[in-house]
């Protein structure tokens, strides 16, 4: 309860003095200027008596639960609609109307002018000054020499605020200063209370508050405010004393929420292993893991500083609660532990942050699963132990049980490298995004940011990442990547992740360097940086194998790259300057490399996505195939062969125009105009008689050299038939050859017209009757029996090999034949690794079906169990037709047979 203020400054019987009322009533001033002039000549004593009359009326209306100044402020707030803190004369008159009945407006105006020199009256200051009688005692106007504070100053505003507002300001200041501030305030009250009575007088109370709430603390208080606060907490039966526990309770936070209290209880139960409700103080301090405190993890404070603050404030809080005459004890009760966190709860804003701090510093999130561990220990001695066997006729084999359970046969597993390789394969099957999530899980477990994980943190990260390890495998990981001994042993996070991702081969490292050079960076320079926009501009998503096959959208591929790269950089703390350095680029592709088991596929991805491989004119120097091309692309974006030009998308109905003539011999130049060594026309289709060898034929003046087997109608049908077979792979070529043999009844390499038509229908080659007739006539013109020469048809369907692919075929033949005359079918099949075939690498075909298809084709086309040089070239000519892209055929000729690639832009060397 707030006591009613005693009024000693007003003489008794003053309110009923008719002479004073008549004297006041006789004073009239019709205007504001006249009121100001009258104020100068008006006796100060009479004005003071007039204020006492108004104050006596206010006191009669003040309820017991409010003080006079708060009652006046409440009356003014009713009229201050905009909550400005000040009122003009009209609002002042309406607010004071219940207490100024019988007083003229001129007299009310004199009171207003006395407290409002600027025409606006700050009613909080007026209420405090009017009730205390400062103007009536010292005389003068507000802000003058007789006032305590000048109007408008910051200190003055603090003086004239109410006690409740002052308490809220003090509470906010303590919350900002942290746990030490409120605990130090409590200890100061303990020092001035040597008898441990839990009460202090006004002088001691004022001394403590003025000592702690100074201008240096950011929350200065004045003696007048301290007196008002003292009146708020004054004891009803001991007017000169207050219970400082009640005062401190008002400064504490509101009652702790259920989440905070539950978290505090859980922390104490974790420490109270004997369930006695008492924990040793040293155990509390030693169990406080300051390195996991969020402020330490963020780098704002040191772990030693946080631990010292906790130890000192906890000890001081317990000492304050017990008082000076308590029996010294090192045991901390549950109530004392809870009361400590009630003290510091106000300095932590949210419940989530409060609970996170307790969970980390007391390792509440590392509670082991006793049910799982107990089952593991019960099963460990028996699981995996082989059954007993007889050593002799009547004796069992001795020493079959393990002598050391920690090294029992149940815990014996593969080497740690095999375990990590198995985990790496599981992560790779789930994709690149999951691999980034695994890295994020392990870094999130390292909440103290020291690059070390204890056993609980390591197990939690493995559980979140789906990595299942046995106890012996965990111990092996800690032996390989850990530091320390016993319970203090921790695993090095960076070292473990490097072991989990596996080593990066020199070939892959060189490809990553080349890609960074393409972006315009220098891998050898520590200061080299690349703008992040260059990654997006140079990343050729259209060249991704899945996009080329039409199974993924390039936007999805680009989005996955940008998302995973930015997320990994955020987790690892890379790109600190806003640019991409080579270590940032290397860290990302080191992770990508861990999800790709095949070197060939990694090379294919890097070549298509960054290095712009595929254009024949972009072949670099064979001595340095990759470096030369990367250096040429360092100043700009790579050649995106798979990207659709923007100009081609403007008007889909626009006709294709021939390229502009840039010089040289024209299409209709005569033979005399050609340069020496120029290309001569060889097309003589329309030439007759002696003009067949002439260079002056009117239709044969073009420089274009036609392929006689693929020109005209027959050439177009052959190309369409070749595309149909290429979509079916080697299986289509094998079926076509089998059907030709089945219908070759005379075994002379020919089929009749009806047999060709039946063959076409059975295979569903998709040719029209006219096209079937064109094929039959085209390959039967050289035969006198009217049959179609299917061997010539097969030769025409295979088509010629370009120089690059022919080089790869010759290289493979030399490697498999070992400089012999041919390659056996069995050796060819034994050398083929289906999982490294291009279609298997990109996931469009499984290795088993690819292997079966290749083996059946090799057995069918192999002559007498093997291939000579010409047969080998013809066989791989059919394989070449199934791979449109040069890099895919190169993988088929190198990685699928275990040969080195020789660089992404060459056909081998």
C-alpha cells in the first residue's frame, strides 16, 4: 500500500478562512497580460495559500491506493489525448475544475503561469512540484533559481518521473548490464544489513541506490526519486524500514515461464545424480561448459570470462540468500539454484535463448540414450561369437570366449577406411544437397566453434546425417582423428570430414584448377578472387549430361548449384569478402567429388559445366590440352555448345539465312580463278560426255564436296535409319544383323525384296513403303540377281569415323591387342567395365543391362572369336553411332576399358 503523504506545510484552518477567500476573489484580471502584471504584484503568501486550498481539495478525493501526485497525473492524462506529457491552459482548467470550484479563472491562470513559463505545462513535473510545495517553499517560477532542476534538462525529466516509471527504468538498466549488476546490488544490501534482518532504513537504502545507479551506469537516480521509491515499499508496521527482498523482487523479471523453469529443473536434475536436492558448488562450476555458451560461439566473449562470471555471481547469489550469519556450506540447494536463475532471468530476452544457454552450458542436449546403450552392452558379449567346437574326441575347444569385452569379436568390423567409404556411398546415393546437409549437421554440432566434437556431439551429428556406426567404429574414428585421452578425448572436425570425403586425386584437382582459371582466377595466388556473378554466367547447365538427355531442366541444375554453393560457403565461413577464392571453390568441388565415384564422370561434368568442351575448333595444344583451353577462356565465359542462342528464340518462324561471304573463292568461281592447292569440285552427277572431266561444267562450279553414299534420297533415308538404330543402342545393331542372316537363305550376303519388307516390319524401323523401296533399290543396283546387298547396307549405316574418334579406336585396339594381329572376344569382354560406360555414369542405364548388351553384341559380331583391325573398327563404328557427343564416346573408349583419358579435349595420345 502507498501511504498517504502527511501535509505539514499548510496551517490548520486555512481552507475555511473567509478573509483569504475574499482577498483572492477580489483579485481579477480580464486579460492574460493583465494576469501577468497582477502576478508580479500579487503577494507570494496569498498565492501559496491559494495552492494549499486547491491541494486540500485534491487530498479529499485521492483514494488510499494512490499518491497525490499520481492522482493529479491521472487526471491530466484523461485530457491529454495525444499523450504529449504537457497541456495548455484550457486543458489545465478542465483537469483542475473539480478542485477549483469557487476560484476565479484569473486565479487559476496565475497558478498555470507559475508552473508553465512557455505556455505548455508538463503535468508530471507540475504534480510532483505542486504536492511537494517546492514553489511555495523556495518561491520563484519553475526553472528559476529556486527550483531544483531547470525545465527541459534530461536530469530534470528523470527527477519528475513517477516512482513506478523510475523502477521500470532501473529494471531495464539492470537487464542490459547483465547478471553481475543485479547480484552486485543484492550484495550491497547484504553488506548494509549485518544483522540479516532483511530490512534497511531510508538512509541505507538511499546510499545503496545512489551508489549503483549513477550517470556512469546509464540510469542516474536522484535522492527525491529514492525517497518516493522508499515510500512505495515502506513497511506498514515499521514506517522507517523496507524489506529489500521485496524491492529486489520488483527489479527481477516477471515470474519465470514454464519453459524456463522446466529447463532450470532439468539442469539441476542432471547435476543432482543422488537425487538429494543438493549439489556441490564445485561440481556446479566444473559442469558449466562455458565454451558452448552462445556468446562464446559467436566470438563476443571468451570462455574464461563467462565461466568466471557464472562462478562469482552464483556464489554471491547463494551468499545473499543465506545472509551474513549463515553456516558456511559448499552445497547448493534446489531453491538456491532456482533463485539464482530468477535473478539473471531478466537479462535474457527470449525463452528460446534462455533454454538454449542452459542446454548448451550444462550439456542437456547430450544426454545419452540409456535404453539403447544398455541393450548394446547386454548384446555385445554374445553377438557374433562363433559357436564352440570340439578340439578332440571328448574335449571342447578352450578359450572361445573373449577375455576383453571392449575388444570382443562382436566389435570386430572392417577397417575404418571401409566404414568411411560405405558412409560416403550412402551420402552419394542421396545426392549433393544431402552431402551439404551432412556437413552442416557436423558444423552445427560444434556449437562452441573450436573445431572439435566430443562423443555426444559426434553421435548426434551422425544420427542426424544417417551415419550408423558401431561403438568400435566410433572408437576407430576418434583414434584416427581425435585428440586427448579418456573422457576428454575429442575428434577433430576438419580432419574427420576430410577422411569422410576421401582423398582428392591429382587429376580431379587439376580439373578444379582449370575450371577456376576459366572463371578468371589464379589458383596459385592467395589474393586471387572471383566475383560470384561470374559463377552464374560461366556455369553451363545446358551441358549437364542429364539435361542433354532431356531428363532434367537446366534451371533445376543451375538452382541446385547456386543453392548448394552458397549454403556450403555459409557453413564453412567462406567468401568472407563477398568474392569466391580458390579455397572456397576447391572446398565445394571437394564435396562434389566425394559424391562421384568415377573419375570419368567427374571429368565429364567439369568439362561440360565449366571448361566448354565439345567444339572441334576448340581443340588445344596436345602437350597441354586442358591448360591451353582454360587459359584461352580465362577472360570470358566458356563456349556453351548446348546453350540455345538468344537470337534463335526471337522469331521461331524466321528462315535460316546462309552465312555472310567473308572472302575467298566464290561458289561460282571458275577453275582459272581458284587458288593453287584449293579444293576442287568432284561432283559430276549432271556432267555428260567429255564434260565429265571438265572444270567448266555450269553445275559443278561449287566448292562443296558431297558424300556420294549420303546424298539424294538414299542418303537421307540412310541417315534416318541410322538414327533409329542409334536410339536402340548395340542391341538394335545386333538385331538387324541377326535378321539379315536369317533371311539370307543363299548365304551370299543378300536378301530379297519380300524378306527386306518382313525384316522391316519385325524390327519396326519406321520407314515408309517408298523409303523401303529406295533402300532396296539403292543397295541392289550393283547386283544382277535383283537382291539387296545387306553387307553394303550395314557398311553405309555405320558411316565413316571422324579423325578424333578413329584415333580413340586405334588407341584402344593397340592397348587390347598388345601389338598383336587382333583382339579376342573374351579379352574385349573382360576389359569392359559397364559401370564406367557413359549411360551408366549418368544414370540412364544400369550396369547389368549394359554389360549384357555389350557382351551379346561382341559375341555376334566377333569373327571366329575375335576382331582384326578392320572388324574392330567396324564394331566400334556401330558403338560410335549410339553416342552423339564426343566426350561420351571418349568415355566409352577410355574409362569403360580402364584407359587414361588423356585430357578432356583430345582424342588420346
